[in-house]
C-alpha cells in the first residue's frame, strides 16, 4: 500500500504535537544520526535520570527505547534539554568509591580498631541529593544498575539511598588528595597510619 503526499503530510501532522513541535514551524530534525557509542552513553544517562526520578520512569523508558531501537526520527525529542554527567565527575565518583573500598578492606582486617571503625568518614556517606544530584545519581547507577562496588549495598538504607543530605564533594576531594598520594596503597600502604591520615583530611580546610 502506497501513501500519496497528502496522506504522508497528514500522518506527520498527527505526530508533531507528540514531539512538542509548533504547528507554524516546519518540522526539522537537527539530530538525525548517533553513533553506537553515543546511543549507549545516552542510554546510560537516561538510566541515571530514571533512578533519580522513579515517578517519571515511563518517560525515560520511552526515550531509552527510541535510542535502543534506533528510531532516528525521534532523536531530537531525546536529546533536547538533556543534562549530562561529565567524564570528570564520573571519574571522581569512581575514585571516591575506590577509596571507600580501601577503607572497607582495612576495617574487615582490623574490626577492633575502634578509632577507625567509629569514625564518621570511614563509611561512605553518598552525595547530596539537592546540591550534588548528578553525583548521587551516578553513584546509584554504578551500584544498583551496573552492580559495581557491591560492598556499598548495605550502606544504601543507612544513607537514605546514598543521599548525604549535605554537600560532601569538597570533603572527598581533600581525602582523595591524601589517599592518591599513598604508595602501594593496596599492599604495604594499607596500614593504620595511612587510613587515619586520609580520615584526618576530611576535617582539614584550606
């Protein structure tokens, strides 16, 4: 069955309102091609946003389906007003979780070291849901969706879903500066004096 020009125009006219296009303006898609890598990155980003806004799950599922199945006609609808989590921020979260894996390893081996085990910053606190939303969302994505850093799963309820309820990025940055300077941190560097020096950096300012 073939469609004449008028029928095609009518079909597109019915689709336009669903895409938020103004009747007065001609339909023009600015994004018509995405590489497989770009599609995968956008799917990951939308999955993070879905975790942050579970009430909007159907909305994000629709966008994910468009990208997964390659419906190029709707690519504009997916990418407009889409925030991104930078590679730098993603690496920062991974480095923080790696540092807390190091803490957890020490605590498992030295469970009687009360100075460390009871220290406020010895357990991962998450990120601020209000001020560091993207970092919190990427944390949830890594742990809950991708299954990475599984040792943090027990902390989910303790931290209200990895929500610190206060900005913590600067604290983690100070701790990481000390942590990343430790030589052979997973072997000879995994010792009490190093752990305490990283924890002390949490309170250090300036």
